[in-house]
C-alpha cells in the first residue's frame, strides 16, 4: 500500500497549486494576447484587434475560481508587462491596464447578473445574452477610452469611444 505524502496529494497542496497555477496561467495568456495585439497595431496608435480582454473575460467566466483577486492581479501584471516590454511609458501602461480591467470587470459583472442556465450557454438565447455581455464590456471600455484618448493620443473623445468600442467588441 502506498500513501501519497506529497503536498500535491493533499487538499492543501492542491489548493496551493490552484492558488498560483490558475493566476499564472491567466497572466501568461493575457501577456501573450497583449503582445499579439501590440505587434499587429498601426504605428503610434492602439491595436485594431485586441483579443486579450475577450480571452481574459472568457477565462474568468469558464474557469471556476479564476475570478479571485489573484487572477485579477496576474491579469493586471500581464497587461502591464506587455506594455512595458514594448516601450510604453509607465503612465500610459497604467491607464491602458485600468481601461482593460475595467472593461473586463463590467463584462464579468453583467455576466453574473444572468441566471445559471443562461451563463452556462445551455439555451439558444444564451448567445444573445453573451453578445450583450460583450457589448457592455466594449461600451465600458469605450467610455474609458473616451477619457484616455485625448490624454494619450491627442485625439477626440468621440474617436476614443468609437475606436475603443469597436476594437473591444
């Protein structure tokens, strides 16, 4: 008879693995998705395709327990690392990270407002509600972009909202 005495074999060990494993996965995936968006953007502007927020929102929704504080912190580190690695200023990095997290958080909170049968995508109407969640997240990021666009890129608030909304959606 063999007894597993390793930390991974215990409930506490499995919890410890989850405690760092899932957040690390979230941060890594966000970093990679951000780098993809950054390297495909036009010069001196935001990405025209930004998959990082949609991927993060999907991970928070589909991975039980991923929306813990540690998951959000590692996501923030992924956003910030990508911007800093590619030469953004610290102020720009903080503003863009806040905008990204704000949009994802609104999408996540809107998602939580739906009944479980809708959230689990078990009904045809779920797809419509999923589009609503995406639109809410994109609109909230657009509002953040409306404020940040003149500050960061010296472009209009209207351009900021429409561009950020379209890119997010």
